[in-house]
C-alpha cells in the first residue's frame, strides 16, 4: 500500500543465528496470514549491517498498518492464529527475541 496509509509499524528485534533458515520461515509465515482481515498492509525483514545496539540484534522483522487500532488487532489475531503457533517454535530454534515495539510516524517527508 501507499506509505502514507501505513503510518504505524510493529517491530520485533531479533538475534538470528541461522538466516538461511529464518528468512524463509518469516516469509512463509507472513504470506500465510495475508488472508485474514487483521493482517498487515506490508511486512518485511531487515538485517543490521553496522552496529547491533550492544545486545546482539541482527535482524528486525516488521509489519505496517494504518493506525494503532489496526496494530493491536494484528497482535490479537497473530497470537491467536494457528499459523503463529506453527511458526514460533521453529523461529525460536534459529533466533532469539530481543525486544518489540510499536512505531508511529508523526510526519513523512517525500513518502514516495
């Protein structure tokens, strides 16, 4: 979707020990929940190349939605889904959860 329509993101900071296994897990999980009305408008995975905040973060998984209410609906739906129940134990074998947060864009410059 349009960047300006997706002003809120949920982010999970991770230490990924095996990117070759984690990346397909995240991609397949994200695609598997696209069918739900609470699903995100966009999702992605970023790797940290320089610096790691001193706590081992190597990757950032994220989703983007229109507003805080949609973000909370996403969290409720995701945690209750059978897809997440299948994904989480597999992801835990190749990654360590570090932190999560909600990010709200207050202003966008050149959003295209």
